[in-house]
């Protein structure tokens, strides 16, 4: 009896182990569906919708996996059998990695992000974000791999089960899903998201010709300067992922940045300032180039960070250099990250420096080989004391980048990290005051983009469509009136703002300007979305809407814009221009790499008439 019981128990254990991959995959599918529902059900007032839509969309991927497994159980040759199972495991691995991406980073898995963030030290930091989730997914993969690779015997039950599950999944994938342009990126399967052709759909020759006629090359805006033109020192502090929801002043949601809030209250701060993009590289490009960064006409996965912006004639650093400024790009992280070296060179900075700077030797290192904010700010202050006046510095931090590593303790805690960041900004501000920087200098504090964390219901209720793009903007110094400013402005307005401040008669009429006593709103503000890579949000006055790229059929899919047709034409023309520049770059000689340097000797030049 004992022997029989042992045999039965052994048989049950073996069958349970063999059926484990199928059970685990179905469990992961259900987990993703309910995760998406938890994120969006309440926000969209469509409870229960996202479970159904996610299961239907993911059914295609799951059906493909079960089909591969089913075929492997019928295969006679070991090589074919293993090839089919390894392919199934690879697709499963990508499916699970997508679950991690959407759960932890509020983003979908794509090859660009894999290439960008697959740095051993960064991966180690990220692995601490949700240990239980990651351990569970690793358990699923390891046990499934062991079973599928080592088990070589035929099993009738597995043949029929995988075949049945494949048929059911294919059938479920054929069920039509209610279209939801704004939120569908979350419930669509990762293959569909990565193969989205909206951003790569080309425009017809006739439409391009019509846009060329509508927007003829009007040349540059001519600006006159003299040796007597007031040229204050300027530091633009780009605090990684500084967001509205971190601040009591800017949102009322959290109170993690009391020092930054105090600085803002004593000076000038903007409550309607938008990031042009969701990623650091393009946020910096918008700030330095004056261009509202958009995506070129090609698949997102083939796009590069600085593509289409390498050979711009008129950038902020080039403009300021022409009127006698020394310009510097200082970054707390390594220059190779996000092609920051190529960005800084392309924009025309005189001094380009990252965490390779020799003065950081011996300092603790964090994400992207960065130094912590306090160490970085000491370097910023030192540079300002020795720079050739007038000078312009763009200082970019890293500490508050995901996964929010608290310096020294290395805890993974967003609130503690932001409180550290807040204290560090106060230290920088105090040091600049001690050095009399504000006697003839302006400090501009802002962010590269909103933090890549899930958007809360409180943010959506308060900011609506702007929840993904609004970031703080604070102007310290410059004899401007203090208090809250409501002008509609964006990152790429920095160029117009500085130029018009130095030469009041020199201004782009459609762009915003925030360095003046009465800030001027931009005609429209543009934000390239991170959740939907083939869409852009547009804000014009009190109106807003989302535009989906689709070649000649590019259209408004949500919201309201009075000048809808003209705005869509403008967006399309900007994308066409960007693609032309990218193609010209590809056909020209390769741009040489930039080496980190602490200082570049430079002969200042001055021009009486400047174009931008």
C-alpha cells in the first residue's frame, strides 16, 4: 500500500511539475491584467474594462507560446524540439520583463530601454525595487526552463493541454476590443506596442509639398547687441525627475520638497510649465535647442537620442557663445549615458563635463556611475567661481533618477531620496548666496521630465492631460516680481526667454517667454508621450488634446483644439523637418566622440548681430 501511495504521489508530483509552465504563464497573464486594471480602472471610470481588454490582447502572445510548446511535444527530433521550447521560453521571458516594466516604471518594454538601462550596476539597483515580484518571476522562468529543457519524454496530457490552451487563446485574441486611443498602450500586448507603425507611417509627396508651401523657410530672427548689453551669469539646474507631485506648493499632494518650495515662494515660480518629452535626452535638447522635441518618421525602436539635432545652426549655447558667454554642460553622471556627450557637442557647449571629472575621484557612485547631488553641487559652485564671465551653465543631476537610491544609506525610497534632493538644492542655493552669485546672476530650477512613476488619481484630477508633462519651474534672481505665474510655457521656450531678456526687441512671436516682468504664454505647448510613443499632447490656451501619428491621416483622438487642422499640419511639418535633418546626418561624416574634460580654453568672441 505504501509503495502504491508513493507511486501515486510521485506521479502527481511529476505531472504538477510538467504542467507548471502552463499554469505559471496563465497566472502571469492574470496578474498583468489585474495590475493594469488597478492602474487605470478608477482613473478612467471604467472599472473592469482593462481586465477584459488586457486578457484579450495578451491572448495573442500566450497563444503563440502554447502553439510553440504544442509543436515541440509532437516534434521527433531533439534539435527541433529544443528550438521550439527555447523560442517559447524567450517570448515568455520578454512577456515577464514587460510586466516588470509596466509595474515598476509605468512604461512598456522596448528594445531602446533595454539597451539604455542594461548596465550591470543599474540592473542591480533596479532589482531591489520589488524583490518579491522579481523573485516570483525568476522562479517561473527557472523552473519552466528546467522542465521544458530537461523533460524529453512524450506526455499525452501535455500535448492535449497545450493544444487546447492554444486554441482557446487564439479564439480569445479574435474578440474585438473597444478602442481607447489614450490608454490602450497599457493593455495592448508588448509585441503590438513594439510593432506600432504610427510613428513610422510616411507622408505622401503631395502632402509634404503642401506643408513646404505653407511653412516656407523664413530664415532667422535677427537680434542686435552691443558691448553695453547686460549679460548676467545664468545657471540652469535640471533636477532629474523633479515632479509636481513631490511638492506641496506645486500640487498639494506631497510635501517632500519644503526647501525648494521656500525658494520658489521667495522668488518667481511657474505652475503651467510643461516638459516637451518623457525622456531625459530630449528634455535637455528642448532646453538647449529651442525645438519642441518630436519623433522622426521611423519606428520608435530605431530612433536615437540625438538624432536630427546634431547639426542645428542656432542653439542656446551657440547663441550665447556668439555674444561673449562661456557655456558649460555639467552632468553628475557619465557622459556616455543617453548620448550626453554627443548632445553637448552638438548643441555647441564650450565646456563638457561628466562624472569622469578627476575631481570626483574617490566619491561614491550611484546610477549611471553618477556622484550624489551634494558632491555635484560643490563642483557647480567651484566652476562658477572660476568661469570666465559672463557664463551659462546647464547642470544636470542624477540622484533622483529611478530607482530612487538614497545617497550613503543606499535605501530605495522615493520620499527619502526627494527629501535629500531638496536639502541638496538648498545647500547649492545657500552657497550661491554666499558667493554673491545673485548680484549679477540668475538660477533657473526645473526638471528634465516628470518622474517615470505611475500617475496618481490625484494628479489626473488636478492636472488632467497635463499630469504627464507638468514640471516645476523656478526663477531665482533677475529683479523679476516674485510669486506664482500662470503663463503657458515649455522647455524649448528657454532659448526665446533668454534671447528676449538680453535683447527685448528680439523674440519669436509663437514661443513663450518667462524671463520678463510679464511672462508671455506660448501659442501652443507640445509633449511627446512616453506611454504612447506614436502620440503627442498639445496645449493651446485653455484647450488641450492628444494627436495620434498616422501619416496623412494624423488626427486628434481626444480633447479639443480650435485650430486643429493647423496644429496637426505644424506637428507633421516639424516631424518632416526632423526626419530630413536625421537623414542628412546619416549621409554625412560620422560625428566624433567627445571625451570628458574639466575645462576647455576658449577665446571669447562677440557678434553685434545674431540670428536665431
